[in-house]
């Protein structure tokens, strides 16, 4: 896990300065505290910050081939690099044991088709000096981020994080209003859009290639469900178990300590069960929440009891972090500064648990991806399972994904100035832009396609940024290439069977986990902030969202913001996701637009002395 950065100028006679690349790298030193490197070649500059995981002594980057004609800056892990090295050794000389060098020699053999053979998570920039060609690439499902911007003069700037792009001074932080409206519809941004105007997130499974003054993109991989000969249920269950265990073992390769999340549920539990047989002791980590006084529906959000029981069963060395309502105020600005491109979910629990993990491990295994592969969200499938793929399906599933507000509500939510900038905006068109690329003919697979392309991708962005804030590499065994390819062949009837979500996965994990873990009701990893936002933190929230600074920005209809808070505090509505996004957006403005220094983590936040129930005054 590392940070990559670079600049490609449009004119060959110009030179990229070393200082500009070093500055980009320094802005994301948390991604690579172990080493730094810079490669300059006329109009090209590539930088690297390294978090050493494999080949600690020999993995310095940017790295080149023997004659220095090919250079790469690579972020991620290639889990099949040893197999690839074995295949490549007869015709190539290896000077390191790193997966990075494997990509270079694979490119020498396969050119732009290099990514097809890589089983792993990655983002890389590769420069071929003989062809004067720069390639940017991301892994198949977008586990590792890579942002880019093409400046008005044709300069290409790219990096693992947006703050590195901004550090060049070539792009100023300004708001992309359609992306803002998209976020306040779906609690996410799709495709390449970010809230920063003219800064894009390269899409998963995509390469961006710059050569001869031209920029082109092509998709080298996309999710494609296979409809062919259906085999026995026993075959799918047994093969799935075999591939899953192989994926976990493959992702344990590391020269630094490896641990794992453990929520008490099946996905993280299955990974921990396999890992704990291979690594002794295996450290597991859980984040719990203060549930004193929370609503009955939120009591089960704290999974520490279940996680502790499972940790004892698996004989792991278990660690916990406990979050209280007031903790949010101290860490929220730091979360936004690291997220930059805030996407799905409420995420201070991820930031907090990563801080704990950093005391014991450098690599952590996550169960992310299990729900999106195996149909883990029952409340979204009930309404679409009987619908044929087509217009009715799309319109119904679109409504299920409007997580914050629809376009009509946003007319009241945004100010007249913002609404004017959004003339012609249609969130349904953005939804269709994604789902129309699906080729499946089954409603469940169409739903899972959309979930993976949007929600899962958003989870990866959040997971990467907040774990890397503490120099932690997160690995996701469920997204192993071999495992994913097999799951795309499993009939939908085995993913959701007789109303039982993730049926085939549960059957495959029998004997690996206790029965009560396999059949536990699904629980998301989220704090009980429906209640928390009605308690002491509402004073902080109202000061943040209704203070002079926020109001003077002119983005929102202020009476409508008051109504959102009033409705939440009174219990007339549950606006926790909307409140979270509003808080993130205000801090985003302070950090990236106002350039306000981050407050110290130890700072005590002063609450206003106003009555939280009189926000409409």
C-alpha cells in the first residue's frame, strides 16, 4: 500500500520540477511513511510514497526495468505475483522479490493487456519511454483509488489522493454542483465524478493512456454474469469454499503483521477463521458503540458481545475500540480531510478502528464485498425480484437507491443560486448511466451489478482513505479474481433462496463458523447516531450547520436545513445520513475551500448554550 503521484506536461521541451513532485508526495506521507522516490524525464515526473509490505529491502519506487526504459509507481498488492514471476523468469531478469517488478516485466510481454493477468488490488502509473506513453490503471473493482485532472493547458496531474493534485496549484478546489446534487441524492457519487470540479476518479477496470498528445481510456474488465450450464448445488458450495480459503491464504502473504476485522458476522468471521489457522496469534479488531439511551432498533448496532464470543471460538487475540457520542466532534474534521471525496456511509468508526489496528498490525483483512457478491441486502431485493429487467425494474430500483432526497426535494433543499446551476440535472439519468451497461437478464444480478459498481466502489474509497490515514493496508479476500469469477457463474437462485440471503455462502461456510454466526440477522457496521444526533451532539451540529459561516456560503435554503434538524430532534424523521453529509460538506468547505488548518484532535469542542429543540428560532 502506497501513494503515487505525477505530472505529465503537454510540451516535450518543458520540464517537471522535482519540488512539485516531492510536494505532491509529502501531502500524502501517511500513505507511505517508509520511503519516498521521484523519477523525472523531461515533461514527466512520477513520485512515490511507500508503505513497505513485501520485499522490505528491495521494493524502492518508482522502479524501472534493466535498461531504464520503463518506469512504474504502483500502489497495492498483486497476490499472484510469485506465479507470474515463475512464468516470466525464463525471459526476464528479476533484481527484486517485489510484485512491482513483476508488473514491469509483464508489461514488456503483454503491453496494454498487462492488467488482465493481475490478481490483486492496484493503481499504477507506468511510463514507457520508448513509446513516450503513460498508462494509468486501476484494479477490476476499484479497491485502490487513482484520481486525475486534465488542466486547461493540457497538463495531466494524477495521484492516489486529491490533496496531492491540489498541492500543485494547477487545479483549484471548486465545487462540482451536479456531483454535489448527486451526492445528496444517492449518498454517493457514481462513475468518475467527485465533488471537486475537474478532478476525476479513474473508474474501476479502466486504463487511461496518454500518448502523442492524446488521452484515451478503455475498460479492460467489467462485471459480467455468466448464464450457462447449471451444475449441482453441492458443486457450487464445495468449490466456493475451496476458492474462498485459497483467496484468504493468498492474501496473508506479507513481511509485516497481518490482522483482521471481526464484527461477529459471517463475512469477517469466515476470513478470520481461515487466517487464524495460518497465523498464530491472529489479531482481530472490533469497534463498539455507546448504546446508553439509544432506541430499541439501534441497540444491536454494538456487536462487541458477538465479536468477543466468536474471537474466543476462533482463538484470536482480540482488541476493541469503544466510541462515544462526543468522539465525533474531535475526529470529524480529520475524517473529512482524509476522505476528501466523501462517499457512502457514516465513517468515524472506520477511522477510529484503523487507529487501534495501527498499534498491532500493518495489514488488515476486511469482509467488504461479501454482501455485494452474494446478495446481502434483503430490503432492496424484495421489491424487484418479480420484475422483468427493463424500465419498470430500473425505475423501482432507482427509488430504492435515493438514500437522501429526490430531485423534487432538492429544489427546496438547495438555494436558488445552486438550483440555477443545476438546470437540467436528473439523478435518474445518472442512475441509468450506470445500470444501462449491465448485460444480465435476471433482476437479482442486475441489482447486484449496480450495487457493486456504485455502493461497493464507494465503500472501497472510504475504506482505503481512512485506513491509510493510519498507514494501514486493507485487503479484501472476497474480491480475489478467482473467487469473483466463480461467483459470477453461480445461479442467482443460490444467492437468494427461499428468502434466505447469501444462501450459497452460508452453506459453504458450514463447519468453519458456529451455526448461530452463519444464520445471524444481518447487521451493518454503523453507529447509533439516530439517537446520538438527538443528544448532546445536536448542539455541535446546529452550530456547524446553522452558524454564520455555513449560512453565508449560500448553498442551501436555511429554513429547510432547520426543518431537517427539527424533524430529526423531534423524532418526526430519521435524517442521520443527511445530517452526516451536511456536516462533512461544511468541513469540506472549511478545509479545501477556506484552507482552514485542522483543529487538534485533543481540542475540546465548545457547545453552544442554546436549546437544541428550538432550532427554528
